[in-house]
C-alpha cells in the first residue's frame, strides 16, 4: 500500500455488532466517578454512530 486512504464499504452486520458491543460496555460500566468518563465517551461514540447512520455518506463528518 502506498499510503493512500482505502475506504471500506459499509457493512451493516459489522456496524450492528460494534454498536451492540459498545452498548453492552456502556451498560456494564457502573455510575461510579471512576467510570463516568468511560460512560461519557461511550455515550458520545454511540450517539455519533446513530447520527452517522442517518446521514448520506457524503455528509458524514468526522
């Protein structure tokens, strides 16, 4: 590979599996102050996944 960005095709099954895994991690983290940062980050990632899913590919922002 010469350093060019290789775009992967969207895989709905992989996306669903990853989203499910993130949701499970979010649910498993208790509400202690130690885990609050983890929960905040996971919530943001899950939110972004849901937002990106509803946008046409060319409108998805990083």
